[in-house]
C-alpha cells in the first residue's frame, strides 16, 4: 500500500472514530427541531378544535426559540457541542435536497432585475461595512470579516475568510456573534414588515435572500412568510452564496499584499477550495429533477428530507446564539453590523418595493 493510501486509510478511521462524539449533539438538534414541529402542529390543532384563528408560527421559529432558551439559560453542555456544531452541515444538506423542488427554469423566475439587485447588495454591503468599520475604528480584519459576512452568506463566509486573511479567532468570534444576533432579529422583524407592506411572495423572498446574511435565517424568514417566498429566498441567497470564492479570494490577495505575506499562487485552486460546494449539489439535484430523473413520490420524499435537515439547522441557530457572550464582546462590532444591516435592509427593501409597484415584481 502506498503512503497516500495509508494516509487516506488513517483519515478514514479517524473520521469514523469521531462520529460517536457527534451523536449526542445531533440527537439534541433533532429533539429540539422535532419539538418545534410538534408545537406548530399542537397550536394548529388547538385552534381548529376550538374554532380560534391563531397565528401560524412555523416549526422553524419554534426550533430557534427553544434553542435560544437553552443556550441562554442552562447553556449547552460540552458533550453536545461537537454535534451542535454540525448545524451548518444540515443546512447545506437541506438546501441540496431542496433542489428537487426547483426546475432549472425556476431560476429564471428570479429575473434579470433581481440579479441586478443581488449585485447592488454585494457592492453596497462591502462598501458600507468598510466605511463604518473605519469610522468606529474597528480592527481592520474584523471590518473585513463583517463586510464579507454581510455581503455573502454570514457565518459560512466569515469562517471561509478567517483563514484566507489570517484573522484572529477573537475577530472571527465577534463577527459571527454580530451576524447571528442580527439574523435572529430579522426572523421576527422581516415577516412583520413584509405583511405590513403587502409584499408579494416574490418580492418578500427576494428581500429576505438579499438582506438577511446567514443562510439559515434567510431561508427561515422566507419560509415564515410563505412557501413560495421561501423558494425565492433560497434562489436569491444561493446567488449571493455563489460569489463567496471570488470575494474571499479578492480579500485574501488584498491582505497578502498589504502584509507582504506569501501571495496566493494558484487562484483557481483557491477559488475552488472556497466555493460553496452545496451550491453545486443544489444545481445538480435541480438538473436531475428538470430531466425527469425522479418520480412524484421520490420528489416528495427528497423534499421531506430537506425539511428534516432544516429541523436540525434551525435548532442549531438558536443553540449557537448566546446573548451573554455578546455583552462581553462590546458594542462596536454589533453597532457596525446593526447600522450596516439597517441601511442594507432599507435600501434593498426600497428597491424591491419600488420594483413591485412599477414593474410588477
């Protein structure tokens, strides 16, 4: 056996040995997510049995609420933390499976104007966060992480960028905490604003996909509004996510030049490394569905798998958000994030609201 084969075998055994450590946390995610689903169903049954028009609060929000309660009261015991940390894996898996509900023709439903709005959001987020970070005198790399996180896909982008620009762990934790806190707030605020403005499913889903940073919260905000809005939120968010490799590469080159460290030699390999592979999975499943590879029962089963994956995802979002830790980290990163997100959300909402009134978005 060659050295390469030996190394692969060792890595495989190491991966298998680590699975038992993940199981307690994964079971906790599943339990919280399922409790959210039971709560949604229980309230619906109660309202129907007693002829009461109760608000339809979907499982995604209940799962996040239960996770927040645990994280900010008793906390998450160490035995569960490794498994809880897999919540982003379940998010990506859920989005891949969700591709079965999108024929490739559905991508065109996002429309050319919507894609222009995606480009505007990216440019606005990067420029605004950079200016705010300089104004409030944040560490430069923390400012870069906030700009990357707000423009693309929140936590995933920050994690990808941390190593690329050699940022400190403290900077990354500040940026992630700010993004998660603002994302949790958007789950409550966005649907209320959307309903008050009578936004269409297309308009609201596009707004959620553009203005909410973390993919989990963007998908949840869309789903809380309507099933159709959730589809458009995924499409818009996927378009943003697909730019992660290019944006992180640009920042890596910038910081490499500024610090005079080793230049990024193989840009293509770097781009592939940072590119979110789950986007390709989503497109492959969509292509297979478009070509008729799945029967209607199979489509229903795969779509149901995506919902189960999202159950674990949304529970993890709540469990990862610790309000006490935010207080220790100071207000400046949160202030930069909050001001920036408010302006970005307001600007994209104005664009989308105008388009919905004048061109029928």
